[in-house]
C-alpha cells in the first residue's frame, strides 16, 4: 500500500490563509449591507419625516410647518372697535423642532387688491391701514423664517369696524384723511394737513375704555406763533386730559383732582409753557397738584411744525417738544388714573383752544 505524506504548512502559510478568510467575510458583510440599504431608499419631500433641510413643496412653501388657522375675525365678523385685530393659531412642526418664526398677514379689499402686507412677531396683528367702515375684507397668514416660509392659512373675512382704535387704552388718529376716530367738536379738516381748530371752544375727544396709567401720547401741531392768547387775555392749551364727566362744566373741570392741561403762556416773550397735572389731589404733595412753568421756552413760529410727546407712569411724567424735554416731574408712585379717562385736543371746557392750530398724527400707546 502506497502511503503519501503531506507537508506541514509553515507559519507564514497559515497566517496568509487566515487573512484571506477575513477579507472574504468583510466583503460579504458589506455586500449584504448595501443590498439592504438600496431597498429602503426613497426620494425626499419637503413634508417627509426626515429631519433634513427644507425643500419646495407643491404649494410653494419651503418651511416644514403647518398652516396657521384663522381664529378671529372670521365669517364676516365686525369688531366692536378697530382696526381689526387678526388672530391665528400658531404653526407647528410635525417632524422636527421648528426655528423661531414670525407671521406674515395680508389683507385684501373686495376687489382682491392687497391693502396691507405686514410681518408680526406674534400670532396677533392689529391692522394699520385706513379701512372703509362696514366694507368687507379678506385676510390670510403664514409662518416665516429667514428666507423660508410655510403654507398660507385658509382665507378669512371681516367687516371693517367703525373706528381706528387699537385697544381699550390706545389709539392712532392721523387726521390727514379727512376724519377722526375721536369725537369732533367743531373745527374742520384741511386737505391732507390735518384737523384745524377754528375757535377757543373746538376740540377732539378721545374717550378710553380704561384709564391709561403708563402711556405715551404724541401729536404734531402747527399754525401758531408766540403769545397766541395775548389778544384774548388767555393762556391757550394744546392738550387736555381728565374725567370726561366734568368736561361740560367750567368749574367742575377746573377744580377736578385729575385735571391735566399743557398751555402756552401769553405773558413774557410769549414762548413760555406751563403744565398743570393733578394725579388725584388738589394740593402739593403726592398725590397732588403739579404745576410747573418754564419761561422762556420754545421760540414758536406759525410756519413751523412741532412734535409733542407726553410720557407718564406711576413714577412721574415728562414732556418734550421736538425731542427737547421741558418738564420732568415725579408722581411718587401715585399713577395718573382719572375716571372716564378723556384726552382732548385743545381745552374747550375753559374756552382756551388754539384758533388756527392744525393737529395731526395723534397717537396713544402703552409703555
């Protein structure tokens, strides 16, 4: 019987054999992985749960969020005061955390012409355009980021309210559109210039639903020079505030603990100003009667326009003209809070409004 003896593999040969087996195993595993991956790969869409970037959806949106839903006003509702305050639900991101967004609001008239296109930092927006009372308007909104935007909401509708009041204690009244959101007492509108007071008993009243205790009041005025009240033996007033219930009675208004008026002095060189501002009291102290006179002050000119700004809160009040502050007084923590808070152009309760003065851009906002 023939016997064959096989040579014993050397150490090098055994090592090479193991490496070949290892490479072959890795190659097989890689092939299996690629095969499984190819079965699950699908095209990405803007609304797929991928967590990736934002592509363009079929509706044109590029931000993966839901469309906001109009809350109010809808279905031809008419707000009690205006302009309409538009409100939508917040957009949400179904699949990934959403970036910080703003909201774009668009308003259209009955001819489908856009009358406003504005961006707000919240889901609520107060319409700023001058709308036609009782006319029907439509609106929509969407969420936006930097260079990206979500889908538009469904279109909602409303009827324009009676006035341009922005809230219970704020308003905006340009007076250059031939009308006022307040109650006009005499005077007339002068084209696009504003409202003119024709006599000492003219004015425009703005009655607030609640007192404005921390606010900024601004307005522009022109058409008066120095010592306008001298021929009338009066110190004429630009602005008045107090309790609306006493504006029809000279003595009741004069003696009221919440009276306020800003006047031009007719004595001296006619440039002086005086403020009388009572925060709930008649005498000096807190609360009390704050009376301050500055003379000389502004070199008034009938051809110049002046921007008045009045600010107040529980700490006190400040008054400036064309950016220069002339009054700065403390309230000692007793806020100005008259019952039936009325703001009035001029001072008709005392027959001390400026004849010939033209007002515009009257605004009240909260601090």
